[in-house]
């Protein structure tokens, strides 16, 4: 089994790519837990990010036993770490520890190269490039196997599949 994390700033096409890949690879994908959690809260704190990270990790771990060839995640704990650092200028030791242990075979880093789409959980329409650069720095520091996914949805899907095929 190969593990694939789709990562990047908000409104950069992560979920669209996860849905497309899951259909083409005939695998389900692990949804972003924060959406479910935050839809029930109007305000959240840095402590909530710990809960989100732990639940996201649990969902990923549970999915591993049900996956055939590819485990696809619509986020990773590194997303939560960067989110915490951007929003609160700090991150809990728990999230940092989980991020250090997290190791996907492939990271698909979505570039925010199309207009931001408003939704009730998105907070950073003007910081997407800054956040994107934070992802590049974090993935490089981790020595992660990643590629940047950009362009329209079809090109993104083709790029993702090409990257995965080259690495098999």
C-alpha cells in the first residue's frame, strides 16, 4: 500500500483532487476531520487543534486497515501544524510530535493558483501564497517526497497520477 497526502493552503483544490484520485484509483479517501469538528463550533482555540490532529490521525490509522493499494488523505497533520503556526504563531508539542512521525509515501502540494472561494471555515484569502511557502519549507525540512500540483482540475489530476506512477 502507498500513502498519499493531499496538502496545501485553504481553497487550493485539495478536496477536488482527493475526490478525483479516489475515483480513478478506486479507493476511498480520508476526509478532513476539521470540517466536521469546526462546523459544530463558532470559535475555536489552539487546544481544539490538538483534538483535530488526534482525530485526524485516528481516521488515517483506521483507514489503513481498509485500504487496498492507495491510502489517500484530504489533509495531514502537517496542515494542522502550519495552520496553528499561522493563526497562533505557535504550535503544541503534541502536534509537532505527530507531524515528525507522519510519513506519507507521497505528498501532493496544491498550489493556490486560482481564485479563493469563500466558505465559513476559511480564514486566509490574502495569505495563501505565504501559507504555500510555509508548506514548501516544512516538506523540505521533512525531506518529504512531494510534488507541486497546479493548474486546472484536469491538469492537477494528470500531474498527480504522473507523479505517483513515476514513484511506483
